[in-house]
C-alpha cells in the first residue's frame, strides 16, 4: 500500500513539473529541433518587375537616371519575369506574385526616408508616417555626435543614416504620389526617454483616436548596446497634435532573454478584443542565448486590453525566429508575417492564434520594412476577418548609398482554379 501511495505521489510530482515546464512557440520549437530545411527548398530567386512612379525622397528625373534606365531595359527585355511564390497545398489563397512595380532608386542628398507606417485612409485621403533624418553623411560611432537632439538641433553628425530621427507625416489622394505635411513627433528635451531619436513608427486607429507606436533612443547613442524602447503618442486627428506617453509602453527584458537590449519595429493587430503589439527583439551580443539555445534576432508580441496598454509580453516569445523589420498583416482571423532574414528567411508565416506561426509559403524576396494598406482599417479580425492586402509601402536605397527613400509596391494574386 505504501508503495502504491509513493507511486501516485511521484506521478503527481511529474505531472506538476510538466505543467510548469517551459513552453515554446511553434517557431521556436522548430528552431530548437533544428527542423529548418527551408532554404534548401528555395534556391532560386527570380527577378521581379518594376513600374516606376514618384516616391518620397526622390528629387531626380527617372527618365535620365542611368540606374533606373538599366532596370527598365531588364523589364523590356523580359516583360514576363515574375516575382513568384511557392506555397503549401493547403494554403493556396496565400499564393501571391509580388510586383515591386513602383520603385524609384534615388534619394534627396544626405536625407533618409524610411520605416513607413501602414498607410490608412481617412475620407478621400491616404495618410502615412515615417522616419526622417538629414545632415552630414553618416560618419560612424567614433566620429558621430553624442549629444541629444535638442542640444545641437540641425548641426549633428549622424552615426548611422537613421540617427537623429524624427517622425514625419505625408498624405496622398491616390496612394502613389505623396506630399510631406511636416514633422509629427520630434525627440524630447535632454534627459527624456526619447531625447535622441523617435523612429520606426506604426499607426493604429481605435475608438475615434489615432495612435502612433514608435522606437525611441537616448543619448549617448551606442547602437549595439541600446537600450531601445517603444513609446506611444495619440491624437484626435491624423494631423495631430500628438500627445506622448509619459513613459515607454514596452521596454527590454531582463538579461538572458532574446529582447534584453532592444525592442524595435512595432506593428499592431486587433484580435479578440485585444491589442497585439508585434516587435523585433535584440539581445546581448556577447551572450545570445534563449532557453539555453544560441539565438540572434526574433519577433515577440505583447498584448493589452487597451491601446494605451499596459502591454504584457507573451510567455511564448519569440513567436518568429529571425526576421528583421517586422512585416505583419492580418489575414482571415489570424496573422501573417513576411520574414526576410534568419534561419527561415524568405518565408511567409501564418498564425491562426497570432502566436504559433507555421511556415505557409516560400517567397523570393520580402520588401524592406514593408507595410500594407488594410481594407479592414484595424477592425477586430475575430469579428471581421481580413482580406489579403493589395498594396503597401516600403523603403529602399540607391546602390552605393546608405540613404533611403519610400516607395509603393502592388501585390497581385493569381486566380486559384
């Protein structure tokens, strides 16, 4: 009898331990199991077609730009070239031919336009916000200015092309031709949590208000060490004025986590009455381990009941392994993401629950910092399933320059028989 009681006790202990054992997202479990044969299945990256249109940050004539003309020649020589995607049999609706058809390779001298929000439409006008910096060409960590934005406003030496950044606003009537409307949010005064940079924004519309979520940095700026945090501002109109949060809404985790140094690149989804803030995490460069596994960069998610927060990080983080800019969009009642770096690079992934991302398709490329116009306009996707996006905005850079510009790309979907 005593032996039976002991056996039952041991079984209960084992059950309790397994209940409290570390759980992983599906993406991280694939990483732990080294079940990553994705790159071998997609060795060829076909060319894609460009259709040229004016973009933010380009002040040249595309008809005389030799780089553009060389791309036009490629297009004319092979007009049937496709930017194709291969897909698992059970996800045929996600099959897409991406056409970065509206790219212009050019830039305003010594000015960077990058990391644009999802475009939104209010009335007959599209709105977008983006990071903008200017000044002398980037000079690197040793020679760059270390003061705060307001100390030497307009006279800084940028460490990187995206250093000393503010958030700007642009509008468009057709989604192709954009006009700058001026600065929306600047870094704060010296000593504030955002006294160096405010950048990489995304937008949310909820309850008649407009919310911008964005990355912040303080001076001195040690890029690899961070910390970078995510803050928020809100307004009653897309034209502002914007009121900043008193403190960041998301900060790095404790040492030993994948996001212990930086949280970047916010992107918002509304699901099940909750606000899902997806972000990129970056950890300690000298000791990059997550759950005992060597790990580099991944995506996490933090969830809140209100747009203002508080945002609580998921225990399943990281929910995507690899990636760079967070390229996320709602699809049906789930979340899709495009991953362009890391162990599952050039993949489209899909999570019905917004947390456990499965490999859905191979893609031949991913737009840099791509965002999408959402026809559902940030409705709750559990109540209003989302359609696939048809176009978006991203940034690119001219060859040989670190300066970037914003361009539109269209997405076309083949007829599924």
